[in-house]
């Protein structure tokens, strides 16, 4: 049975951040155990950045579901566009030699 708890705004931020950090630790641990590399990327503005031309604009995010670049006209599903940006950032860091931190076995 799932019980819902209402938290005040400052408590929600702390609670959510802690949960997200813990998820990241779990992923890094499991990836390390499986021999899969993890690269941490800057999470800023992937949903506002065009995966084709790199133009960043709040207006690029037409709705929760759709992305339409105001500069080059590229249209895509917002999540797919954001994931392409994150993948490109990870690939760039990987080429530069960024590696995942080692976690304890």
C-alpha cells in the first residue's frame, strides 16, 4: 500500500533532490558492476536547445510534448530532442576523456 505524504515546499525540494541523487548513485553502482561507463553531463537547457543547430530559446519548447526550433525550423518530440542533446554532450565529454567515478564494489 502506498501512502502519500504532503511536504512543505522547502521539504519537497530537499526530499526530491535526495531521491534523485540516490537514484544516480544506484545507476552508477549498477553500471560499474556491469562494466558500463557513466558520463555525467551538464543538465542545463536540453529541452530548450535545438539538437540540429544548437539554438537555445525558451520559445523552442512549444508544449510539453513538442519542440520547434525558432531558428532553423527543426521539429521533433520534445523528449527525443532533449535526449539527443544529452547524448551529444555525453559523447563530447567521452571524446575529451571524461570517465565515470569508481564506486565501491
